[in-house]
C-alpha cells in the first residue's frame, strides 16, 4: 500500500490538480489532510465553506492556509453558484427540478463541489468524512453520472 500511495504522490507532484474538499469547514481531519497535501505539493486546494470559519478552525489547529495553492469558496455567496444552478437545472430537467430546488441543492457543499468537477472548475474531489456513502455518491450520480459502458460505481477508503 505504501508503494502504491508513493507512486500516486509522485505522479501528482508532476502535474498538481485542483482538488475540492467540500467538508473543510465541517471536520478538522479534512483541514489536517489539506495541510499534508500542501506539504507534499500534490495538489492545489479548493476548500468549500465560510472563509472565516475555515481559517478560524485552521488557526486553532496550527494550520496555515496562506499558500497561493489554497482557494476558499463559500457556496452561499460565490458568483459560481448561479452558473452551477443553471447547469444543474439543465442536467436534471427531465426530473422536473425547479429553480428554487436547484438553488437549495447547489448550495449544499457536496453538490457544489461535484458541480465544480463537472464543469471543469476542479479536477477532482475528496469527500465522505461527514456524510454517509449514499450522500457522498448521490451528487456524482446525479451530476457527473456514469458512462454507459461503465455503469458500476466504486469507492476507496484509506
């Protein structure tokens, strides 16, 4: 397992992706993980939630989020939210999603983060520390979906 992870980190350092962490304001373990990612230079971080709350929690843990490789976005007041609402309505039009429901849904950080990946504003997402597996996977199934050829979904826990 160590060799496997070392290989992944080596590849990631060559071309660090933009990875969104939706639960940064909810779980200290997420902030501790982001600190490791910054030290290892394996990704550019996108943390979702209140900037004030995230920085307060990080300071309490002794974590510095001053790097240019850290971006904090609050879905409640981000200009991206409207763009994501429109895209979500387009994707879910067959399900009868109203604009009001789309706004409610996209303001949820797991949906916001998934939409970032879907539209290319992030390259990947790490989540699942505070939600059930179903609540973690559901946004991906609704927004990104599976390819017809690859209709199975799997996850990994470290």
